[in-house]
C-alpha cells in the first residue's frame, strides 16, 4: 500500500524509479509509465519499451524545445492532443534506435548544460512532446503531469513517458493499472491528484 500518491510518486522519481500516471476517464483514460529523463539508462528504456509497450516519448518544456531547435510537428494546436515536436537523435555513431542510444539522447535532452540544437540530428528515434505553455492548469495531460512531478521532485523538467498496453496491445484499464502498480511496487498517481497538489502548494 502507498501513502499520499503525489509524495510517493515524487519519492520514486527522486530515487530513479518509475511511476504510473493515470489521466481522467473523460480524456484518454489511460496510464503512462514515467521516469525522470535525467535518470534514463539503457535498462530503464528497454524496460519501458517491453513492459509498457507504448511509444516512448520525452516531455519537455516549450522553452527547452525552442532552445534545442525542436520545432512542433504542427503549426497550430487545434485540439487537446499531445503537442509532438521533431524527433531527434544525439549526434553519435550508430542509428540511434538502440536502448543505449535512446537513453543517451534522452539524458542529453534533459541536461541543462547542453544548449546547442546542433548536437542533435533530426528526424531521429526519440519522440519529443512539448508541455502546454499554461502547464498542468491549462492541459491536464500525461505530458504536463510528468513534467510537473519532476519539478516538484526538484529534478530537471523533463520526463520519459510510455503508454501502458495490455497483452493484446490495448490500453490498460484502471483495474489493470492498479494490479500492475501493486504487483510491481510502482506508485500510481492521477493527473487530478497532481493538480490538487499544485493548487495546494503554489
């Protein structure tokens, strides 16, 4: 059993662990496996690819996307869907698709000492998501929730996300997410709980 969901999630992120973020049923109603981007390792990324089985993405602030010259993949936001930016690879030998290469790219995206977009090539294998400029209060999505949790934890505002799919390749329902959380010792938190915490601790 877990205590306060936000506190448990923050503690897990600080100790290089995973959390599950569930959004509201009236939105996607899905769960994403989440890790602080600065803690991405080949093992962690491989685990996310196999255990969660969804698309592995990195949630970044709009300012970070602009700094690294990662433009949005659409000119204007027309709905509430995630705001994808140009996928990229860190300039290294190899294709960029391996778990080790993706982990290195993800850590670089979160590294505040790296400020040159020229260190990345596009398009690549790491898919980026830009947080809504208004943050979690403006869009209660996985992207905004994950970055907000990292900020509460005192970590870099960048998170790795992957949708959690079942054995049939369909999004896990809430009951499945709760079972997975309990059996694997991974805290689960909802976007509503994170937003409530944000309002209570401005």
